[in-house]
C-alpha cells in the first residue's frame, strides 16, 4: 500500500514567530583577536572591526551555551578564536567557543560557549516528514528576521535511528553572514541551518536559483551534547 504524501501545513509565520527568532539571534566572529568587547561596545563599527574577522550566524539549541552552525563558518578555528555574540541591544553576551564536533561533509559544526542561553531553539519533530511547500523563514544576521517568508523547495524525510544529516533546498536568497543561521518553520522551530546559495550566471547577470540548508540528525546532536556535558 502506497502511503499518501504528507499534508503541507501552509500556515505562514506570524509576528510572534519573528519575535522568537529575534530573541535568539547569535553571531559568530572568527578572528585571532582574543578580546572583541571594545568593537562590540562601539556598535560593531567597521572602522574598528578586527582586520582578519570572518564569521556568520549560529543557532542556540540549549539553555547552557550549545550552538549549531555551518562548518565552513568555523573552518579556521584551529588557528583563530571563535567568538559567540548572543542576544541583542543591552543584553548582548559574548564568549569564546569550543568547537566540539565538526561534520565537514554535511557542513555542520557544534559549539559550546560558557554562556547562559535561556532563549534557544527547539528542533521541529524529527519523526515527521516536512514536505516541499512548507512555509519557512530564516534568522541569519544579514537578511534574516524580515517578513520575506519562503518555503521548502524539497522534502525533508523523517529521521530514524542514528542516520546522517540531510541537505535540502529553500527559496529564500541568502547573503554573506547568513551562513550557519537558523531555518525555521512557521512556529519558529528549528528545521536546519543555512549552508549555501546558488545563482545562475548567464551573460554575467546573476539570477537567484535556490539556497541550501542542512538538517542535522537531531538524535545525534542531542547525544553529542550529553557526552560533552559529562566531560
């Protein structure tokens, strides 16, 4: 018997979901500088930014400082410091992070920083298939947190056992800085992280085609966090 395709819940994200994402905004800065507090206190002015700074976005996934991001954002972590900047306005916290796990093949990394992170994302249920057409939005530091919602362009299958991560497509353009940021369903539950964007370039005129996200294996991520807490 062939199972019917999963039903698409087309309820769009609302203002409450956007507010949830806004409370969880997290930036990553990768630099050789050991202290970036003066740069932060000056409102991230380009004039005083670390000359070697690179970075992106991360997703808080626990109350005790665990974050998931794209692996390519922290590719220089062996020789530079990964600084986590969590929160907004007067509530910004920052701390150096440890990279506790990397999956270069699937472009995922798990970090821990010595921060209290009471606002964090819950994963969408790994037991449920998310079909193409499901409304989504993203919370990257560059173009996220804006009411330009999109949808999944490919299915994300339900997860079983301890399998691998899954690459999927979305129809929202990404910009530098969005990498590693959260891709969220209409209720601001974490589906996966931003990985890359693709353009068609006919006659030197870029045309957006699609962006890609990575759905981590939720059970594996939870297991890695449990193991790290026992260190």
